[in-house]
C-alpha cells in the first residue's frame, strides 16, 4: 500500500508463509491446518475508542484508494480469504483451510460461521463475486493488476472456492490476503461506484461495521457482535482525521485521542513524555524511494538519474531527519522480507547490488555528461501525512541547487499524491510503500516488472527492461525457494544499474497508545489485520 502510512494506489504483497502450522514456499501453500479465532485483548470498560489518523480519506473502499490509512479502517470491517499473521505469515480468515499442489490451482475451504455485518451469511458465491470484481475484463479496481493471471474462479462446493491460474505463480497465495482482496457480498457490489461513499459506506465480515463517514472529518464504527472471531472488547470506534503532527500531539495530551498513528520519529521524546502514554515502535518493512519516471524528460537520461541519486545523502537523512529510526535502503525489499533465506545469504546478495552513494562531485560530473548539463527545473511532491518525506526532500533540494537543478518541494493531500502516482505525469516521484505480505517479490514485481509499467500500473518509474521482466516472470514460475531468490536477486542487480529508483530508507513506524487502552501483538503487520480486536481498555 502506499504511504501516509500508505503506499501507492496499488497495494503490495509478499511472504514466505507458515500457515496452519505447515511451512510453505513463498506465496505457495501446500496445506493449511484448522483455523483459530484471532486472540482478542481483554480489559475494562471504554465506551468509544478515539483514534487520530494522520490524513483524511477520500473513500472507504480500498480498491479505489489503496492507502495504508484506508486499510486501517477497512480491515476492521472487511476480510480476505486469508490473513497476515504477526510475522508476515499467511493465516486463516474467511477460508479456514486451503491447498495448492502445483501453485496453479488453489482450493479454499470456507468457514461456515461467517456472516456479513448486515446479518446475511457469507456464501461461496459472495467470494466468487468479490474475486470477479478484480478479475473481470476492464475492472477499475486498484487490485486488478494482481489478478492478471487468473483463468477462472468457481464455487466448487457449498463452502469451497477454486481459483485456477493460466500458469504457475509462486506468489499468488498472497493475492487473496487483505492487500488485494476485501470480501463483500454480491448484492452489495451492485452499488458499484457508490461503494465507499458517505451514502453507501462498505460492507464486510469483520469485527466492526461503519455507521458514519464524513470525508473531511471522521469515520465512526460500531462493533459487529456476530463476527466469527468473537466479540471485540470495545463497542465503538471514532477515527478523526488530524493531519498536523502538533495537533495530533495536542489531542493525545488532552485525552481527545486514545491512539495516534504515524507519530513523527523525530518527535518521539515529546510523545513519550506524555503522562500515561506508551509509544510503540516497530520496523514496518516500509520503503521510501525516489522514482525516476523513465518516460519523462530529462529523467529518461541515465546521467540525470545518476546525478540526482548521487546528490541524496541517505545516511544523513536517516541520522538527522529520522533520528536514526530507519535503515538506509540499498534496494527495494528490506532484508527482513526474505523470511525463507538465511540472513547471511541476504546480506551477501545485497552486497552485490550497485549503489549510487552520496557524492556531489560525481553528481556534478554525471549532470555535465547529461542532456541537460546546465541544469533543469523539477517538482517533488509529498503527502501531508508524511512530513519526514518533505524534510528529506528539502535536504535533496539544497544539494541539487549547487548543481544548477532547481527542485521545488511541495506538500499536497494524500489523496492528490496517490492520484499523481497513478497518473504518472511527473519525472520525479516519491514512492512510499508498506509491505502487506512477507514476500520479497511484493515490491520487486510491482515496481520493476515491465508488465506493470503502463499508465495506472504499479511500476511508477515506467521502467521496462526485457531481461529484468524475464527474470521476474521466471521467479513467478518456480516454487523452488533458492532458485526463486536467485532470480529476484539478479533482477534487483540488473535494475539497480539502470537506476529507475533510488531507494532511500526502510522505515520504522510509531503509534501512541493512551492511558486508557492496551494492545497485544503490535508489530510490522499489526494494522494489516482486524487490529482493534487486539485493543482493550486498561
């Protein structure tokens, strides 16, 4: 997903899975054991949980606006066939078990106790309809890209759905997790473009249901007592949209917020100093990168891309802007995404990936060799929910000024920024992505595969290299873990030499929990789950 806590209009998937106690290949499940309901937090009494979000939402429908904050709300009301566990493993959700013998045909056995929040039972036909919303020709869903290889979706029993692919896809098991599937009923889908609006809202099977949506103000949820996972501890949730960091801090200080997301890492000390407030931090496996749109001049010139990349002081940004609460990114997926590969092997692979380090002399030389040796003007926008991106951009602008490059840094709304990612008209773009799986192929396939380079696709650099795409296609087609890793690694090496992206940092995120609440299982995938079921009054 994209930044704000979100990623782009498209979500990103990944994982080496441990589902139902059976270890599996990345995105390839051979079997799944019996499900267990998510463990819910226990506590006292709290009438309303007040949550401060760092941005507004234009739609409740994540298939229209797939930002991380959309997911924070949507995943309390909607679920997928499978979920993502605390360590990035696939776990049961609406499917109590599943299997695939060949990574081409996937059979999902549905739980029989799931109902929508309007009281109607979940049927195999509803699952088929939700999948077909993404697979049908001409689908406008933001998730459609993930279903390009689907041949058929069928109800093969009263409580069974079978998905058949055109070819083996070793990552497909992740496609039916929350990052790219949110189940609703066939009848509700008849609302079409009205889904996600204040009038129609959204319908799902999760622990809560939406009762009110004011796009510039708030969202209100009420508990769904019929949730198959059990009754959540808190009856109502109110999300208030508070983009300004200092205003969110004030709301927490005055007790007007019980949970605040996206605590600025450089302000941790202020938040930690609040009485009774616990600030939890985690490596969130997110990626921040500069994308050079290779279809837009002058960024179609490798020398221009190198000049800008050499002008980025990544170590300095991590140290000063982020207060050390991040790791310099040397490629797209963080090293933590390679759950099925020994850490030493990941380190060895990453050591072979070409880097454009901070070196203003090299930046000047590259610009002199480019099509615009005397410099040029460009604009870099960032979402108002990501102040750290703006600060990092200003340090880059200052460095570029000495080269004769005039970079304007501009803050825009999160919705406008996501639209820019999709429209892809600018030459220099911020990419801010949050992993929704544990698979290193998530970011790699979506940002580098040439099949995703068309307008509206996930490859925001418009980068299309036949060798890189071929390697990634081969990686999809193998279920042998070591071979798959080698293919993805080679694709990352080749692409890095072309520099369609300059990775900046792999992030950490911080969330503040007020004195009235406690939460269990906070970690990288906490918000990619029915997370409020793990929050309880103290």
